[in-house]
C-alpha cells in the first residue's frame, strides 16, 4: 500500500511571480512576506528550496523573520537572504536594505584570528560580506587596511562623525517615549562606542529638540494606526509595525523634520521652516523629499541606502487604499506656504484633489528610490572603501 498524504511540491529553482502587481514596503518582515506570497511560496517551502544540508538555519527562523519577531544579523543569515533575492530575481542587497539600523555589524565572522569579542565586533563592521571566503593573503591585507586606515586613522568620514555629534538638530517626539524597541536576544550586547555607529545613529543620539504639538499628534496617530491590534474603523492598512519598527520610524521622522527646522545660517544648514508650519502632509510633495535627500548628500558627501528607506516609507504612507497619509486628506488644511518648497498653488491643488497629489508623489518617489538605489554606497566608511581587491 502506497504512502498516503499530499504529494510533496516540486522545487522550482526560480519560480515565476504569480501576480504582476508590485507592492513594496520599507519594513523587512512585511516585504519578505510579500515576496514569498507573490512567488507562490510559503516560509517552509522557501526554506526547503534554498537551504542545504550543511546550512545551520532552522526553518522556523524564516517563519520568525516573516512574523517580525527576529531579524537576520549573522553572516550566514545574510547569505540566506542573498539566496532568496536570487530565487525571486531581486537586486543584490534588496532585503538587507530593509533591515532596521542596529548600530552593529553582522555577527558570525569566523576567520578573524586571536581577537577579543570587542575587537571582532569593531573589525567586522568594516569587512566585505565575502571576507570568510577570501584567501588568507586577502584577509590579512583587508585586516591590515582596516587597522591602519579606519581603526587607527582619521578619515574624512570620522571627522564628519565627530562634527555630527556636536550639531544637534533632530527633534524628539517626547509623547512617544514610552515606545520601547524590541531587541532580539542575539542583539542584546553593549555597543562598542561611536566607531560602530553610522551618521544617522549619531545624529539620533544627539536629538534634543521637542516636536511641535500638532506634528506630534499626527505622528502619534500614525503610530497608533500601524501598531494597533485591530485596524481603526474607517481605515485600511497593509501590515503592522512592531515596537522596534515604530520607534525607528519615529526617530527617522525626527531627523527629517529637524533638518527642515534647522537654521540655514547655522552649521547644520537646514531650511529654517517654522515649527508652526510642520505637518506630515508635507511628505506627499516631491520638493520636500528632493530637498531632504540632497541635503543629506551635501552633509555626508554621498547617498546611502538610508535615503532609499526613507522614500520607501513615504511611498508606503501615500499608497492607494492602505497608506496612512492617503487616508488623511484632512491634513491638507494644515499646509502653509514655505518659500522654495511649497507654494500656495501646490497647497490649493492638494486640497482640491488629495488623491491626485498622492498619486503624483507616488510616481515620483518610485523613480527617485530606484535612482538612489543605483548610486547608494553601503560600506561603513564611504570615503575609504574596505573592499580591497573587490
């Protein structure tokens, strides 16, 4: 008598998408779930398709990634993500760009010699992803370069980081300070100082200005919308944020509005927007985002995937049907003209047809995100690439 039960699914190396509809989100676990569903996979079938007998990754790990209760942090986990990208025909680094900033390098480097744990973490932050697969000679050259140029040296980026610590411009949403980020157990280690932080995290650490009340109330409603167990009556949404993601988004909005508020004549060289004119409704105007990403490029000297993530956040908020901003046309009444950014005509058009304004931004944002992905730099010290021999 033959074995009963359903016949095992055939593993197709590169399954075609089941839908021509492309949806994106800046949240890692949400976008992973979207890609799995789009290609007709399940977390368990995906594990079976991409994980070999020598890989030490449990199938429940992918389930936890999709659920948002765990994030990939080890070198081996990031390699698995690369296989998922290849399986679904996604660009290299697509999933890594969605991972939340943690201020830490990938764990799991095995070929760093007789280093202490602290030294390993500090060096690993500056190593190429394929470090362990390189020859002994190349690994020695890379480690020597990191020690000489980054650890002991004083690069332009290090000088910029020190300057960023003194330039306090980000605003804080103090009424949301009760949000505590979820930190997976494998990340609950102390940081090794500012050398392991990127410029965004350093600027967040220096935040000390309070958000205006009206803006804080808008952001509070956004957080409620994205974190509530049940969707608020009258609204639609696609996915939820856990507390870690919510805290990250609040912090990043604080940087954006802080830069807009900063004096154009000071060291931050912001735009000088009065706090009374700040509203989340500003985020559906292409001019606002073009100013912001270009300001970050001027300040830092280059674009990174962080700017892509911010625009993707705005895209999610303005998406048809489920975007929070799309469902808040009332916010248009709070818009006020801002010289060089928003005209009275722009505001009148938004009040007359909020959906058309969101549609126009969505198209613009999709184009900008692709352009930025093409030129964004990923390595930790962008003035001195650590990819020796790459």
